[in-house]
């Protein structure tokens, strides 16, 4: 069983912000694979389904970014999932809009949600970093909590569809092919 975690902030005020790219990615996956309805559980909402024969639990934590690790740990404990079977989708300021990179372990690179998850479960889980770029003239907090331009929204929506289409590759551990398909 795999746990897919989308990072974001709960509430309609944050729904379309750059910081909610993780929520948007897992929403696209849940839609594409017709998972069961979202249910409150594990300090967030959970949807369950199957992708290419693999049982999958999707979590959208309803804690804020600085407390995400609590929800991830709760889901891992409840569903008996190890860190190696966790895939976290999140925004990344260091990547251009729509660029996607995958890595396991490493630093949090200043992302408070990743820092908190690392503090709760360690760093040995897969991270899918979704580029939102960075405007050096706008305060970082204001930027990530802002809404992308119409062009960026279109590019990001296309990326979310590609992520959902190719997520079976991630579940098989084929990160390189996943990234190649998203780049093409």
C-alpha cells in the first residue's frame, strides 16, 4: 500500500494558491482513478483506491503547513505504511512554473511543510516537487499564498493532468521515466 500526500493549506481561501499545488496534484489523481469519496480521517481527508493493482491511500492534511507531519504520521500509523511507501507532492520555489522533479530524502530546502514531515517520519520518503518559480521582489510568504497568473494556472493544470496520468510510474519506483514523461 502507498500513501500519496498532497501538501497545502485547508480552506477555500487557499484553494488556488501556489502553496496548494500538492492538493491540486492529488485531486487530479483521485479524479483520474475514480477513488472513493473523501472522508475525514488522520487529521485531514482521505480517499482510497487502486492504481494498476496497487492499493493507494491519498491524504490531504487539514493541519497547516508547519504541522503537516502530524497528519502524515497519523495516516502512516493507521494504515501501517513505512516512509519508503510515502510520496509527498508539494510546491517548490526553486523550480520554474510547471517543472517537476522527484527525489527521495535530502534537505527540506526551506519548505516548512517538508521540514515538519521530516521531523515526524524522517527524510526517507519520495518527494514530487512542483515548480511555482519565485518572484524575488515579493515576500516569500505573500508569493506562495498568492494566486498564479492565468498563464501559470493553465501550465500548472496541464502538469497536474500529466502527474495523474503518469503516477503509476512513481508507484513502481520509476522516477526517471516519470520525470521524462512530464518533461516531454
